[in-house]
C-alpha cells in the first residue's frame, strides 16, 4: 500500500498537497499520513505561561490536522493517519520518515509565486538523501488541474 505524507498547516499550498495526495491514494489504493508541525516557541516565559503557550500551539495544530482529515474523509471516504509533532520542521519530517518506512512519497505544496516555501526549498535540496521521492504540487494549479494530474 502506498502511503503519501502531507505536511499540514494553514496555507493553500498544504491544502493543494493534501488534495493531490488524497487523489493519488484513492487511485493507488493507498493511504495518507497528515503531519502537523508545532514550531518551537521563541519566547520563553515563566513556567505556567510557557506551558499554556505551547499547549495552545499544539491544540491549533491538532484542530488543523483533524479538520483536514475530516475534509478528506468527506471527499474520499478514506481516513488518514494524523500525527502532531513539535520541533523544527525539517528535522521532525526526517524523523517521521525514518519511523515510517511505509511512506512512499513526501507531498509538498509550493507557493504560487516567488520563493516556493521553506520546506519545498529544503527537501528539494536534500531529496537525494531521503528514503522516498518528493512530490511538489505547484501553487498555481486549480483543483481541477490537481484532480487531472493526480
């Protein structure tokens, strides 16, 4: 079974990557893993305040991932695997790929203009050392284009 890993955040690029991955999974009888990242907090407050800030960030990531999973379920009838991890994006994704050798492809969405985004830039650069291919969904594609290509 092919598993497609999508990194979920609040961007349109992530939504496009999820659409592509869910369509590919449906056509290949595969599955989707959604990984929501919680970035480390730069601000260090007193213990209780810091814990509250970190908990709120994790709650937002969980809601985002659950919402994306619900959308995927309603569109395709398939429920993805959801994971929420805290840390630097590139490192967390590499660790996830090592822990999940069943992942067949990392699916990322690129920004429609200018810099494609930090994850696309990083993983394009190191793609030769990854255990799976990287699919980059162009940001300027319509839903119809994504459906046709997937």
